């Protein structure tokens, strides 16, 4: 994806 | 997914084992203060997004607070040992000789070069993943120098290594199910797991197959 990645990992 | 949950549980287990080790022995034998300080820095720089209040889930938020909290608590416990058992503490400090500037400097440079966006939050996030990938080195260095480690200490390092190793199948899973490919996490995760590979092998040979833990 081109949008900013959400850091949903720990 | 199952890999992600297992990884996070393994990470939780590693911290429980570490706290148990310090609580049980009442001293800091075999634990690297430098590695623990690096983890405080890793969690504090990675979870800055807590301040933006754009929370992904309750699980995520609770875990972030848990990791920041426990990493600081470990430092506090280690400092208590300094008063209660100064001889053992001094002995630990004398063996905890890895130069962390060689980890902090390169991590900062790599974060400037490799990041998703040149913002404070993203730079800190990138710095934290680079730093985490190498944060275990003072601990492994200490272990290899002394050649011996308590069983609990080795379980701690194993659980901690397993956590990032389990993130790898999680990333493969997410690539196929969500078409998600976070290259920085994946690269640093692979690097982190690679650093543990030697340790994993010795752990398998000595701890699983019986016998004490001794490094060459």
C-alpha cells in the first residue's frame, strides 16, 4: 500500500 | 493470527521469566544491565504513538504499557540488588562490558536512512526496530565471556529470541492474507533472529537434550 503503514505490531 | 499471538505470548513469558529470575535469586547474576537499559529505550521510542491517542486496539495499548512498564521495573529491581547485594552487582557490572555506543550510533544512522517518513515518530520507530534487533548483544556477549548461565537466564533469552522468530511466519501470513509487507520490520526481524541462531543451537543441544548450559 502507498499510505503510511500503521505500526500495529509490538 | 496464531503466529503473532504465540510471539507476543512468548515475549510476555520472557519478561515473566526474567522477573522471576531476579526475584528468586535476589541478585542480578548473568543479567546484562546494558541490554535491559536498551530495551527501555526500544519500548519508549517505539510506543511514542501512545501519545497520539490513535490506538489500534485495547490489546495493543495494554501490551505497549506492559512492555514499557516491565522494562523500567526490571531496571528498578536491578538497582535494588545493587543495595541488597553489592558484591554480586559489582561482579555483574565488571562483566557487562559491551560498548553500547556501537549499537546506538549505527541504529540512529540506519533510522535516518531507512524510515517510512522523515518525522519524529517514524524516525523513533525505525530507530527502535534497529536497536531492538541488536539489543541482546551485550547479554550474549556477557554470556559467552562467562561461559555459564543459570537455566532461567537461558530460558529468558530463548523466549525472547523465539518471540521475534515467530514474527517471521506472522509476516509471511500477513503478506498472503492482507498483502502487507513491512520491509523494515521484516529485515530487522530477520537480523534479530539471525543473532540468536547460535544461541538457539546451543540451547537445543544443552537444555533440551539435557545437561547444563555451557558456552565454548
